[in-house]
């Protein structure tokens, strides 16, 4: 029998976009997803990490998740919902509500557990998927975001992150092979940055052991499908059965052209090679538009006046707008007022205006952006590094990103 499931990830419930919440957009997505599940009645829903946007999510974000789980259980009580923690999630937090999840036929794997002998607890990482007759039709190998402190030191073969990651995959896949029957599929769900994956600027960097990305060579050929989370652009990595579903809504302007989707997958392990795997991209309607204007300052106001009009009553449903304007001279002091007056009423939310100052130097145009957004740790580090007279160094940037990620994780855990 073929196993039928939906693959999604990177919901980032509770995200704020330039101080605007995304609750309306997430509600629209979850309503759409409920309708897909109602129509298709899959065996499982896989959520491959970054369920929430922060480790300590707001109560409204948690309510969205648990209300969805209750609603989906009402319309598809046989369907299992399997979730893993991403780098934005607290693995311990999403596992704390296990008794609640069980009532909704859901399970969350947040951390890599160890048993009393300090070895991998493979039982909790291998989750069976059942059909409506409660027969096992697939095994899901669940790998939440792998933090160095949680995976190194398992034995003499795991003295660094890279070795520990390889060892973990080898042990988990070997155990899955031992349990698998010929008519059962193997699905691996992981939250990781894979080599060859295309990133956007809204993903928190993943740096493990100074390696920026993992190799798909970790996945044995016996794996029928790899359901990935972390990268927000829907894409395959190397082979068609290794896929990122991507985020359901655009989380930054770098994702303005993404075709957000949920992946519907059917696997018949009794067939051979490519015949056993079928998938379809279910495109998610975009309920709030992202609009970006790039224009020379003299033509800016007319370009704004030409924007599509038509009022949108609900504030949280109005389109987001970003403006970049180019000028060689200081802009008028009332430029923002001019822009707001030119905008069609009650249609857009103006997030920011970026001035690009151009000057000629040695017959080459150089552009400098003046952004009113608060500086990030990365931008401050780059600025200080350049002022000290050092050239850009990828290894130094990777080390800084690793320290930053570890510091952020420690801070989030203390606040949780």
C-alpha cells in the first residue's frame, strides 16, 4: 500500500515583520491547509522544523498551533502529525506538551535523546506511520536541528560535530533498515542546511563544526523521501526525492518571488526506482502582497501614485511596501510625508525607505545603502572589521556566526 503524506516546514508562527505581526497570514495559510487535508485525507502531515519564530513564542502563536492540531484531528482523525524542532524552536518546549499532542494524534521530536547507557535513544527517533487499519506502512526517521552540545561525545567516534552527524545518520538508518518490511517506506525528516541549497536573507545561519552545509551523501539510497526544513525556498537538492518544502509565507523581501507550497507525496515501496515516488506541489495562495519600488528620486512620487489602488479594510491584510530610491543629493526633509500622501489610501503598509547614494569614483559607480532599520550583530561586526583595516575573511565570518548562534541559543534558553 502506498503511504500518502504532506510535507511542510518553516511556519515561523509568531513572526514580526518590521514590527507587524503575521497572525492574519498564518491564519489564512492554516485554513487553506485544513481544506487540503480535508480533501486529500493523507496518512501523515510532516512539519520539518521552525514551527515557531522564537524559542519562547507568544501565547497567540502557541494557540494557533494547538488550535490547528485540534481542528485537523476533527477532520482527519486517522492522520498523524509529526513535528521536529528547528533552530528557531526550543526542542524541550515542543516536547513538554506530549500528553496534549497524543490526544490529537500528533508527536514532536525536539532533541536527540540518550538512554541510560549514554547512547542514542533510537526508539524515540523512529516513528511508525500507520494506515487506517493501524498497520505500519512507513517509518519516519526524525532528526531535529542538531546542536553540537547535544550530539558530540556519544562515543569515541563522535569527538566533533561533523563525525557526530555522520554517526547519528548511520546508526538511525541502520536501525530503520532492520525494522523495515518490504512493503514499508522509509522517510527521513530533518532540519538542516544541505549543500547546494539556495538560501534567502531571512534564515538564521546554521554553522556546525565550521561546516556551513551538510552533504546529501548522509542519506542512504534506501531512504524513499527526505523531507527537509530550514531553507525557505521550495527546491530539490541533488535528487527529486530530497526536497525543501519551503516556508508557507514570505518571511523577507528576498522571498518576494518564491512560489510557496506544501509538497504532497505518495510512495509505493513495492515499485522500483523512480516509479515508487510521486509528488505534487500544492501552491499556497499569497494573502498579503509584498511590493518593492526601486526608482530615481525625481520619478519616485509618480511611481508611487501609479500603484494599484483599492482599499483593504483589515490592517493586517494590507500589502507590505518597501521603497529604495536613488539620489546624488540630499532628499527633501518631507520626503516620507510626500510618499505617504501619494500612496493609495488604506492599501499599503510602508515598512521602510532606503536611500541609495551614488557617486562616481574612478569611472566606476559605487552604491551605499542608508537603511533606517536597526543594525544587526553581523553588520556591526563587518563594519568594525573593515574599520580595523582587515580584509573580508570567510573563516572569520563563519567563526563569528557560530559564536553568535551559540550565544543566541543560550540566551533564548535562559529566557524560556
